[in-house]
C-alpha cells in the first residue's frame, strides 16, 4: 500500500473514531439531518429508491406512506455510518448488552449436523455489525465479501469486520476457503440480496418481479449438503436484534438447473420476508432489478 493509500486509511479511521464519540441523541439528530440533505441533493438515488419501493410495495402503500418510508430508508443508511463509529469503542463485554440474539437454537441445530452452516443474510439493518455474532455465541464465522473499488476502504473495513474474530473471504477465488471452512464445521455468511450479471445468477421471483440472483449459495448447498440458515441483524429502538430463522430445507431432485433455481427462490423468499418485517431498514438505493431477462428477437436463434 502506497503512502497516499495509507493516509486515506488513517483519515477514515480518525473520522469514524470521532463520529463514535457523539452521544446517542446527537447521532439520532445528525443522521436525520444528513438523511434529509442527501435526499434533497441526490436525485439519482432518490429516484432509485422510489422506483424500487414502487415496484416492490407500491400496491400496498399510499403516496404519503411511500414518502415517509423513503425518508426512513435514507435515515437508516446514515445511521449505519454513525454506528460504525460507535462500534469502534465496543468491547467484547459490551456485546451481550448491545445485541439481543433471537432463536439461536436454529443455528445450533444446524451446526450439530457437522457440515458447517451457510448463513444467508442481506443488507438489512446494520449488516456491518453482524461480526459481533461470532464472539458472543462462540461460533467460528467467515464472511464472504465483495471488495470495494477503493483499496483504503478495503483496508479500513477489513479491520472493522475482523476486530471481533470474524474471518474474511473475498468473492474472487474464495471457493477453496469456503469449502475448507465448512469442512471444519464453521459458519460462512453470504449476502444474497444484490443484483448480479446474468452469467452469475438465475432469474427468480423477488417481490413479484424476476430478479437476477446469485446462484453461488445454492451451488454450495447442493455440493456440500451444508444447511442454510437465514440470519438478519436489525435495529430495535436502542438495541440490535440478531434474528436466527429456521433452516431452509434443501431441494434435491437430480435436475441441476431446477434445483439451483428452486433453492435460490427459497433464499429470495426468506430475504423478502425479513424486508417486509423491516422495510425501512433495507438498502433500497441499490438497483436490485437492474439485470433484465434475455428475450431474443423473433427469428434470432443466436443466443447470448
């Protein structure tokens, strides 16, 4: 890492440490002000949020409710940034006080099968704090992540994500590490709620519309037999709740294409159900339906 990159990493570290010194009341006010300013100035993402909400929940919400939810989405994202600063000062003894763990028996039961566990999660609540699960419950955890384009951000977030003992696995060339972790009986967490290119995913339903969804989790589950357990970290007033959901039964018919699509659909359904419980806490600024299904023109048999 060159001098400029080291300086940038130091700047991020100092900035978030200073943010972490703010009182909860100041954080609440600052996140609201920052959210409203961002909402007014960033037309591009404001339109993305509105378009996504309209596509997913438009038939369920009034115009007034939609506007309020849009602002709440911005506030949630801004609170994440302030909470990352706050997490700098967390110690291991603070974790049981700040995090509530709900239905932990689901992942304990899955781990007892001896094949490791594939943790299905999403950009919901403050997903960056999910690393607190590992030391609190004593579950060796590995997090699969897609690196940022800016290397100083990678260095900064690697320190944040691994400070409590979680191990990081970059998506590129990470398969061997994932398989090794599962063989050791560990948990491997994967974020599964973002758009991918057509060659990386399959098109399955998400909020009533076909969304190109990463097929990697289904491939891993089919290859290893490791149980898939959805886990989401959400905000509940002044506390965080880690929700462990029931294991998603694996569909195995012998038809590889069908099995990948059917299992991936179930994963999307689990994520959608969590988002419906906490709609303001999902990352709606992402273009989830960006990749469209390929529809060849009549008479065109050339494929992709």
